[in-house]
């Protein structure tokens, strides 16, 4: 029996462009430090093998220092480390995989075809392949089958099963089932997917190690696997990121908007990046998104507050007035009724609020 880690998609040196310059620099530094934390986990939890399924770097032109720090962190792991380069960090002439001095315990798959790495001390064979260009139109698993030799055969690939027309190693379930692998460790999909079985093969994506934007929500981490003496594999997810991205919708209809938000928040948010969407009906003033953000900003690593509320019906009812205000509301109500998307409706609502404030010679809070 032995334990392994399956991680992917670190995307070191990501831009974190939505944050302030100071926060972006801090997040990039923390991302590099994350791998050292992972090394400590490996060494303190009896991990015998580390499988990293590509896109450890955000591109082929990362800072050399980042590659060197990654090599340093992986070299501290008291276990063999196997890497299958992906579409962002593909293996090629002059890539970080060639220019950095990688430690002896790190094996980088370099071929654009499945190749084996024997690990006699574990009674295992790791089969992996590399992207050698930014795209991989054909399946790297096509025609592959592990030998039936009594050894434990594990696979390591960066790839996609969602679309047979994918340009990023489109793997077919039939290929996974025919592979004869005990486990197929995959990268590329940033959302953690629950393990699935195809034939005798268990396969999974762990998602990215840490979220980088509001398209990568919730807990992020890696899979920890156990290979039994009989050669069967089980995995469990290990949350590992220090920061989470979360989107919270709060209906403020008939309520004080700030109080409604505070009631909806969990107790601990200091390390998290939140986007709060205010929904429901409010008056002409709106929900005061800017004021809420300023009041609550200290409770988060970063905070966005967006006003997606609708103006209450009693405000639009004044469209019947024989006045400039009524004429203005009638024009915008027509535009609101013909709006085809939520974004267009929000634009009309904001225009109504600013227009009414201007007519009344007041500022929106």
C-alpha cells in the first residue's frame, strides 16, 4: 500500500489582473510559496508519490526565478514527482522544463506519446505524455493499453473529455476504459470533478490548486490517493488554498441592504475574495453598493459589491405623471420592457436612478 498526491493547474505567475498591483504581487508570491507548503504536506503525511498533471506555470515565458523556486520546492519532496506538461507550460526548446536544473526526484514527461516510468520501490509504473505545443488535437491516450504484468499502472495526462473536438487532448471514455490503468490523474479542468470509473480505471480532475478569479469559486486543493495492496485506488479531496473566491447573492427587498448582507455572510471571510450581488427591489436610491463595500472591506481580502436590484414598482408607477419626471420614466420603462438581457435591464435601471437624482438635484449615495 502507498499514498500519492494528484495535483494540477497551479498556473504560477498568473497576472491576477482584477486586483490592485500590491495584491497581485502578493498573490503571485503566495502562489509560489504554496508549492513549498505542498512539499511540507508530502513530507509529513507519508506521501510516496506526487503526480502533477500540467499547467503548473501560467505560460512559457514565466520568470526564471519562478521555475527555479518550483524546482526547489519539488526537490524538497521526499517522494518521486512526475509532471506531464500541459497547454500553458508545454514542453519545447527553451521552455522552463529544459532551462531549469530539475532535482533528481523530479521526472518530466517529454514525449508527445505515452511513455512509462518504472518505480520498482512502489511496484508501480507511471505512464505519461506531454503537450509539445500549445494545442494537442489528437488524444494522447488513443491506442494505449497498460500491460497486465501484476504491477500497478497509473496514468498522468493534461486533457479534456468534455468535447471530442477539443484542441486540448480530447480523451474518450472508451479510451480510458481500454487503458487498463488503475488510476488516470488528469489536469486542465479547473473545477474539481468527482472521481469516475471507466472499465477498471478510476479517473479524476482535482481542479486548480488555488482560485484566480470569480470563474474559479470555492474550495481548491488536490486529491490524496491510496493504492491498496490489491492494486485498487481510492482518492479523497484535500482543501489547501488560503484564499477562496465566492459569489454571494443577497435579496434586499424590504430590508436594510447592509444588514441583509451582514446576515448572509459566514463568520470567517478575512482570507476570501467576495463578489456580493444585491438583488430584489429598492427605491430610487438603490442599495448603496459603494457604501456597503467601504463599510465591509476590512472583513475580506478583496471585496466587490454590485447593485443588481430593480426599482420598486411604486417608483415606476409615477410614470403616469404629467411632468418631466413622468415623461422620463415612460421612456425608460419602454426601454426596460424591450431589454433582452439582465445586463441591459441593469443598465436601464441605473439610468433611471441617476436621471431621477438629477431631476431632484440630489446625489445618489
